[in-house]
C-alpha cells in the first residue's frame, strides 16, 4: 500500500540518490511525515467540504456548484458559512453607518445577503408562497411549484418579507446590533440542518 502512494514513491526515489551518511536523518523526516499525514488528509477533506458549502450557499465559485451525494458532509459547514456572511454584514454595517443614514444602511444590509447568496432563500420563500397560499388541490400546487414564473402570491410575499427584514434591521438596538447581524445568518444556516 505504501508503494501506491505518490509521496512514498518520491521518498523511495529520494532515498536512492542521497549519500549513505544522510539516510539516518531523512528517515526521521519520513517519521514526522507519517505522524502528520492523517491530520493533513483530514484537513484537506474539511477544506474541500467547506469549499463545497461556500459554493452552494454563496455566489463565490470555490468549487463546482453541482449538488451530489457529497453535499451531505459539506452541510456540516453551513453554520460556518452563515458566520462568514454575518461577518460581511457587520463589516458593511460598520462602514456604511459612518457615511449613510440608518435607513439606507438598513436597505443595504437587506440587499447584501440576497446578492451574496444568489437569492437562494428568497427564491424558496417565493415558491412556498405561490404553492401554499393558493387554495387549489395538491396536484395544482405541485404544478405551481414547478412553474419558474413567480405568481401574485410570490411577489406579495417577497415584498412583505423584505419590508419586515428592513424594519427589523433598522430597529435593532445599538447594544445588540453587531451581534445580531453576525449570528442571525449563522443560526439560519444551522436551521437548514434540522
């Protein structure tokens, strides 16, 4: 199994070309590599899963957006991505509050997450409004869910949602404002796992 690993092949090739006097010290280097190998492999897997979560939840093209069976392990990193989005909101709030009035800053704090996440949650909310608020039979609702065009209930629902978000952001007390902006995206991504 060691010969199939490219690192062990390189080790074998390096060992052939080094003087006999240096072979003792290089074997200690191999021992150190063997100790760190599982940790580095685990780190590589975790970074890959984090990249998949970033690509799925945001506009950032870290990895392929294709959703497959590997998305389930990446979902464990959804709260971390939410915390990163919260950090962006805190930065936007701190920067814009120095220059713009609170109402305009609130508008930007509602718009930035929609833009950063490709309106993923807004699209789902609109579909839910279209499909669930109409009074039709189950088959008709499923047909509405498959229709890519928004209906009246979707438009009304998203306008109300944005107004509620804007009002909530503008009315946040200064004592908890930054904490709320940082942690609400994290909590909402964590709720996706439930």
